[in-house]
């Protein structure tokens, strides 16, 4: 894969100093995962924003289609215990 035209596309996720989870920050092309991490560091953490970098080859990401949202999410609507709208929250709790 020395030809740059054939380098795979990598998705880059950065965990910031404040956060506990990684956020998608962009994409880049690289010949392998080591170079993808190095390039991600150079491109997406120039101001010391991150403490951890994840890269994943775009071809390994599989997602549901927005057209399938009814099939994917409707079954949860008939399980009212998943929607805590009917619980009484004490005033002492405040921020919920």
C-alpha cells in the first residue's frame, strides 16, 4: 500500500482532558494504524487537547440506516419502564 491513492480512510476519535469518552473529530488517510495514530496526533491534537486517540479503518464501521429507524427503535416504546416520565422526583433531588 505504498501508493497514496490506495491508503485506507481512518476515522479518528479523541478523548479530551475533561471528558471520559472519545469524540469523533475527523478522518484521514494512512497506510496503517501506527501512521494513522501519528497523523491523527499531528492533525487533531496540535493544542494538547487530547489524552487518548483511537483510530478505526472506515471500512470496519457498520451503521444502521436512518430509513430503518422505526424497525430499530419502535420496540422500546411499548416498555414504559424505559421512560421514567411517570416517576415523582422529590424536590431535594433538584437537578434531575
